[in-house]
């Protein structure tokens, strides 16, 4: 699924001593039960969109308890439509909360690091289909079940307890560190954009999304849309005079499937990582609603979805191609001809993709940390995620080295989402070692 990263520069063992590495690993292991308990608490906080204030208070309290300088702030809608890092939305943002905890050493001599995670989760669907209640955070063997357990509250705990382990092992980081807990990752990416708008930057950012312990080499750009089509309503007595908006919507989706295949065929030769991705465009129709009465030919139908495109392309240019394709379909298809033009609304992420250039020192140090975190010393693999990631915001608009790396999780966005606890332990060790090597560490001075 990917290729091992190359180690051409300095490695962790030239930055950290063997005793330091061992102490950090032991510190992670010694607090893992507490970490799982904290993860359980987070999963039980049902942080669906618009309901994130409770979990952000839990995070804020945890950071304050640990001595971070904590800032909480909302997404300012004034940026939307003006700042290219922001995506369109009509959602009421007055209660949105982002939390950033910061620590600076007295004598800052190392590189800075941001550890990022999002707390917003997608809806659970029908709870009766789940093995356990979606927000029960039920543990079964080596797995913890629950909506958001994998995507990505486990990663948030990995970030927090990795930094805890460094402190418990008796070390202070030489570089400034930020702990970012954002919202809106699942819908717009505007939580990450607001972090940048508030002036937070670092020499590197690590986002602990569930990546099966691989590092993301690239992600696709994404556009989220809503399309409304109009029919001609009619009574069943005069059904022949009507045109079903639902039928028109289904036909429109069939055309979008053709567009998806056309865009897949444009797979860039210059980006060989995409060769192994079956469908990097991944057109998804997520919701559909239409009609006014069960015994009437429906007048209107609306459906929502997302479609991807390749890194290096501007979202607005792809959006224009999307719109022109639909316009032509309504002019050329006999089943759509004469219908009102479809109304296209951009309703969420409208963001380009990014590529992680191979050979960076940040990736090299993460690769070695990954290897040291497991007794088998496995190599770190790269792979493409054909979806939106907040890393794109930091890479494209913050000019930051952006690493995405996290634990094994299954059924994310689906029924019975769960995260592997042994994997979470390994990832927490890797993040702790990476932070120590990237920022540098020094023994904490004895308290007088």
C-alpha cells in the first residue's frame, strides 16, 4: 500500500540517547491505562456538529491542569469568502469553540511543533445497527468501540499523553509546542483555518488521524456540494403532464458518475502515489431529499455530496469544470433537456490537496520514532488518502510541514467504529519520541 521512507539524514539515535528513549517509552506505557480512561471520557461526549462545547471544555480543563497557556476562540465568519483557507458554510458558528494549549521553554533553542486533532464527529446513523451504543465507549479485548473512537479522539489522546510522557520522564522540550483541538474538520476545515487566522504557526504540525500507522504522502482536494433540481408537479390523474424532480435528480447523479470516471482518468503521471489508489476522486452522494406529497409528482429534489480532485489544482477551477459539465448535461440529455438548470451550492470543504515531499527531516524522524515504538522495528509506509485532511490547510495556507500519522481504526464513518488500543499505545510512543527528537529535550532542572 506504500513505500518505506528513506533515512538519509540524522536519525533519532543521534539526537536522543538510548536511556532517554527507554525512559520516554516507559513513561508512555506507565500512563496508558489513564490514557484509555481519558479516551473513554471523550468518546462518551457526543460531539456532533454544533455540540462540541462539552468536549472542548474537557480538553481545555485537561490542558489547564497540565500548565498549558490555553486559548479558546470561535470561528469568525468574517473570514469566509475572503480568506482562501476558509471554505463556504451557512452553519451558525456562534457557539463554535477551538482550543489551543501552548508551552514555551524559558530558553527556546529547538524547533517548534504543533500537535493537532479534531473532536467533531459524523452522525451515527441507526443506533440499533451498532453492536454497542455509539457513544458508550465500550471496550472489547484490544478494541474500543464508539463514534469518534478512531476518527479521531484516540489521536487526540495520543498527542496529549505523548507530551505527558516527556514530562513524566523528566524532560522539557527545547522548542515551543502547541496542542490544537479543532472542530469543523468533518464539514469545512474552518477550524484549522481559524487556527492559522489567529496566528498559530509551527515548524511542523503532526495530525494524528487514523492512518493504520502509516504516514500520508498526499491527499486529494475536495469540494462539497448541494444540487437542487426542479420538476413539474402534477396530480396522479394527470401524471403524464408532470416531470419528477426525483427522477431528474437520479439522472443528474448518473451524469456525475460519468464525470467521476473522466476525472479518475486524469490521474497525474507526475504523482505516482496515486497509481495505487482505486478511486482518488470518490464521488459520494451522501444525502437526498425530495418531493412534497406521496401522491404527487415531486416538484423539487436536493442532494448533497462531495467529489475529489488532484493536488496542485485550484478548487475554484475544478468547481467551474463541475458546473460547466452539469450545464452541458442538461442541454444535451433528452431526459434533462427543457428542465430548469440545476442550482449548485458549495456547502463545505472547498480545498486543494497537498503532497508531502519525500526526504524531509521531519518525516525521517517520524519514521525512526515509528520503528522504535514497536519491538519489531517496522518501517514507516507512505500512502495516499483520497479525502480531505486539515493538513492541507496548514500545508497550503500556513506553509508548514504537515505530517498525518495515527493508529489503526476500523469502520470510521460507519457502523461499529472502533480503534485498536495496542496500536494507539505504539502511536503514542512514536509521537512522544518524534516530539523529543524534533524539538530537542533537556533534563528538567531540580525544583528547589
